[in-house]
């Protein structure tokens, strides 16, 4: 199964106001997908429909093949959800809170106790497992929230602003946990966050939502090419010696649309990734490629460019 989360023309209206307006979202098994957009863009409403917690006005949601509207219980069994403001009973310990959650999920006590010990170790809370949650910091609460999503061995985990209000050390712990969930536990993760540099560090692909629609989706490089590069691939090149004949040969490569030069550096605009063809021409000219890479884009510049110029 390539797509484990898939929505088709998903719409949701409240009193005639469109919160989600035809979202088509696809998430691959085992990837970390960044779900981005300004407040009011429709992210939370989409998440609630993925979880089967609210019904779409029209369209379809499938999670690991289950229709989230018709089979919400099956979806909930395989999905963990960490909301932006996670809540626990403050007068109960971390272990007691997790035990309560396992009872809600009808996990046998003997199995639950072993699982609780395992997930507390995973999130680094074993030493405070029997302390009341009311004494926990925001970062500890978020790690306990992740433990709560893991006790039922989910296939999909949805994290809504998991690093909000956490100090830098706590952020690193949360990001490390998210990577571990993907790499060691093979969990698919949907991460909704406003912290773009964090999303860029750990997400395989991203989708940007605006006015209830997915406006751009893909890897950071793909999204950057579409939003900033105008759909073209930008290739940065440094050669050992740049001659007029080499410059002309590069311009003649099929698919090359423009070449800018400065010293021995070139910035080449192409229809697609032509690094192999460019490298061959450089070597055949008697020069040597010292640098040959596609342009790096930051998620922050993509986001700013889209919302300042794209709407």
C-alpha cells in the first residue's frame, strides 16, 4: 500500500462557511509529512476528519484502507493523536495516566503494564514514571503525550504543534523522538507545526494549506522549484576553468533554458535535473566540475514567498 492516508475532494462547511474546500492529501507509509499553513487554513478540521471525529460535508477519507467516516473505530485503533494542548490528570502519576488510557483502549492490564514501561523508556520518562503529572514541565508533558500515542502500537501518529512552548533542549528531545518513531518503530507521522526550520529538518515531504486547499505538496526541493523556481530546476555549478566554448556547450544542452555566469560559477535554469548531462559536457571540454548541485531552498523562504506573492 503506497498511500496510507488519502483524501479525495474533502470538504467541510460550518454554517455555510467552508473550513476545508476540496483537500486532496496523500501520505506514504513510513514517511514524516509536514502539514503547514496559517491559522484558519483548515489544518485542524482536516485532522479531525482523518481521525473520524467529524464527518466531511462531502468527499472521502481513507486511513490504511479504512473509510474514516464509516469505520471511525478501526481508524482510532491504529492512529495515535497528540493535540496541541494535551491534557492529563495532574493528581495521577505518569504511569497511572497511561494505565487509564490503556483501559480506555481495552488493552489487558498485564499487557498494558509491560507496554507502559516500554513507552516511558522510549520517551525518557522512566525515572519520573511514578511522579504526579502536575509537577511536569511542558516538555515532559509533551513526551508523555507521545508515550500516550504509542501505548496502542499505532500505525499512524498525528502530532499537532508538539514543540510549542518548549525550551531548545526539550525541542531536540521531541524531534529525536519523532525520528525514532519513524526509523525504529516504522510509524507514519503527520506533523502539523508553525516551526518551519524544525519541519525542514525532519519531514520527508510537506503540504501547504491555504483557504481550505492544499496549494503545493512535495519534497522541500520540489516545492521550492514550483514556488520560487517557477517550476524549473536551478543547478549551481563551479568549474576548474570556464571558457567561452564550454559556456556555449552548456547553453546548447537540450532542456537548458538559461545560464548565468560569474567567474567560474554558473547558475543554470533547466526544465528538469540535467546534472549528468552538464557534468559530461564539462569533462569533455577538458574542465572539471568542482561543484554540481541543485539549488537548496529553505521552507521559510518558500512559505514567505507563497503567502506574500502567491495569493
